[in-house]
C-alpha cells in the first residue's frame, strides 16, 4: 500500500500549451523539442488535419494541426506559434500549437480522469484533467486537459476525414 501512495504522489511533469484560447498538457517525456514553425511541404490526399511534412535534421516529420484535428478552424501562425515535436508510437510528429506556456510539475494524484467526451468508438483525445481549483491549492488555476497524443493518429471514425475536409473547405470559403 505505501508504494501505491508514493506512486500517486510522484510528480508529473507536463508541457502546457494553448490552442484556441484553451490550455492543454502532455507528458514532458514525449516532447523532443519545441521549434518555430517553418516551411511545410503539403502531402496530397492526407487527412485535413495533416498540414504536410517538414525536414528536421535529415528526418521527414509529419505535421498535425491540433486545431483542425479538434474540428476547429485553422488560423495563420503568429509569433507565439510553435511546432511541438513529440515521440508517438516510436516515431516523431510535429504538433502545431498556438503557444507553449510552461512546464507544470504537480503530484500525479492531482490528475483526475477525463470526462467521457465525443462519440463512442471515436478517438479518445484526453487522458485526464488537471488544474482548476484543486491544482496545488491555487484557487483559479487554469484547468488543463491532458492530451492523448496517440489518439491524434488513431484511425478516424467512419466519415470523419470527409467531414473534416468539408468543414475546412467551408471555412476557407467563408
């Protein structure tokens, strides 16, 4: 029993970032590096949320726009925009984020299970929730959703890619 309590109170280190004004987090151990956005080579017939690929130190890395993966409209890069290069399933991918915020250290016991969101059988984008009024005793601390990076690559539910493309096309016309 004492081992389980010690494990629950072990510190989690999370890299926090923003997308569309909301705070998200991923395990810092997944983050390889944080870079400024650069030129992206488009990939024909890729899902709408795949911006294309970049070359980084000789490797070709896919770039995923997290906004589009969440069904939000894409936006032009700003001076705060970054590519978060992460390790997922033995490979590296770059996530387009609006801003990288901080490295957050908190006891694992403060990470609560994520609420059931989305369609049954669809990708489970969130592993947990941290922050809010219970985070480190700081009232008003930002609520952050712990992102399941693997789910960004999960096969889409039937029709999801076509629906995302149609939404992206409609937002371009608007």
